[in-house]
C-alpha cells in the first residue's frame, strides 16, 4: 500500500471518530425523539410533530463564538525608591494614586487595635472613683459602653448615660472565682473560664439553669477581652446556688462592673421622673388646667415622648389624626386647602387648590384628641416648621380610657379649627392684608358705568 493511501485512510478514520463541531448532538437527539415523526413504525409525520421539529431545528447548529481582538497590556517600569517600590513612573507624581493606597491601608487596619485603644482609655478613666471623673470622661465611658453588644442590647441610651457615671473597675488575681449574680461584668484585661452554664443572663431572657444544674469546671470555653458575664437583674429564685453565673480567672483580670442594685435604682428614678414630666406637659395645655389630678395621672402614663424633624406631617386633612399630641417645644404650621382662581390659556379661568397657612401650633398646645375619640377626619393639615418635641398618645391607648375621662376630654378639648370654613378663611386672609371690598381702590365701577349709559344722573351726582 502506498504512503498516500495510508495517510488518506488515517484522515478518514479521524473524521469518523471526531464529531462535527458545528452540531449540538444533544439537541439533535432530542429533536429526533419527538413523538409523531416518520419512522419504520409511523409512515407519516403528524403536523404537531412537524411544528415541534421545525422549532427545535435551529438549536441543533452551534453558533460560533465571537472572538474579540486582544488588547495588549503595556508593561510599566517600576521606580524603586524609599518606601515606594510599587510606584510607577507615570504614577509617581499623581496624588490620586497615593490617596487610593492610603484608603486601602485604612481599610486593612486591624479593628482589634482600635478596640484595644478604646479599652485602654477606659481603663485609665475607671481607675478613678466615679465622683472624681470629669464630664468629658463620663462621656467617653458612655461612648465605649455602646460598643459592647450585650450592654447596648439591654440598656437604653437614656439609662446608659446614667450608668456610665456609676460603673466601677474590679481587679482579680489568677484562679479566683468571680460571682456574676450581683452585677454585669465586662472583661477589659485577662481571661476567665465559666464555672457553670449559662454564665450570663440578659434582661428579658429566662434563666434556664436550675438550682441543681451540674458544675462545668472542665468547660473548654474561655472568655477574653470584650466578653461579658453576670446579670443586671436579681434572679427570682430563692434556691439559687451562689456559684451560678460564676467564672474563674485564668490570669490576672480587670473587669468593668455594673452593679444590678445601682442599675435598678437608676431605672426606678427614670421611671419615676417620666410621669412627673408628662403631668407638667399636660397641665401647661390650657384645656387641661382645670382637670382633676387623677385624670391627669391617667393621661401621663400613656404619653410617649418623641422628637420629629422640621417638615414632618403630623396630621393630614381629611384623615383621622394618627395620635393625640402635646407640644413641649417647637412650632408647627396649620395648613388648609383653599380653591383659588387661576388664569388658563386663552383667557379661561380655572380652580387650583393651594395650601394656605391659617395658624400655628406652639408650645403648650395640643391636637388630635377629638378627632380620635369621635373618629372624625381632621379639617386641616399640620406640618412641623421646626424640630418639635412632643408627647404622643396613640389611638388605641386613648380609646382604652374609661368613659368618664373620655367624656371629660370631649368637654374640655376643642376641635382644631373645625369652625373655619373656606369662606371664612378667605375673608380673614383679605382682612389681614388690608383688602376691603367696596372701598378704596377695590371699588367696582359697574354702577357708575350703568348710570352714565342711562343718562338719568350726571357724573357729578354719581361721584
């Protein structure tokens, strides 16, 4: 056999083994298996099978992939300099490159380093007794306390400001046992190992361990800097063993302590202070100055203080007031929708609704009580002009009052500008701007023109 014949046979074998790259054989096999196509058992192809095959036919052929031209990468020569071995010739004088690198370095900064700096500053402040700390130092303690998640999750900002003034520092030597049933502890230096599980109890969480739960002195969990243990509340269990919520110091430790007795006292003082402020807020409103003290106390327990920014819509016209409000500071605008005539193209007149400021709500004024109790839509819109601090009573709380207090509120509180009609608003707006229809430059000359046309009266007599 000649050499040419051998090469042709080998090329033929290659073409038989390798499939044609332009056909998707999976799609081809799927198209050939359509029921209803012509075969040895079916002499004719059905119309439905024909349509399915024609729809699948274009998917049999592979579409060639478009190859984009390659963009050559220009290699940049580096300039080796002090501390800047990766700066190129083009980038060496570009300030943007250096700023980007500085930002990248700031992102890579170890957060634990910042955390350690805050704790070191906290340790210096807590070494002073609470009475010797300055107001700035108390503010620094407050900022660091908000960093700890277990403290921020339990204590409100208002309580935390007071707690930051009474926190103390305790130092413990290695292998000493620290009991967490008399306060909440934060590890600032060293590490501890729990003696029992659980080793901490957050406010509102049930205490799962019973009085006879086994000790776990061989616990592998180690609490390090930033971890917490103990509790802020007294556990209501007379049989509670003193070793519950206890830990053992693995090394010399320094701990921040929030005494649960001090926290309970602060919480009681804040709770006692709120009703007094709410009572004074209600008594300053003119409608409630003659109310009995018992009814005022009932309203004071329902008030929630809020701060709202300027431009906040308190009440919308045509809707029931979302709450009853007692303004402590700031002022709001009362708007009314007034239909005004405007000129249209081709000399036509149209009516356009405008928001007109008809009055203002200032300190020691209230709104929304009658709208909620009678389920009546408001006749005006109230929008805050400045930042407003006000006491709020929600509709559900206001409607849960006894019938005597509700009747007393309906008798004393008056609807906010319910008596103002559109005609009255327009008339008062004209009066405020010095407009007097029928006098001065607003005299209509219609009667004079009519008399001049009739000729019965002379111009001097009509003047």
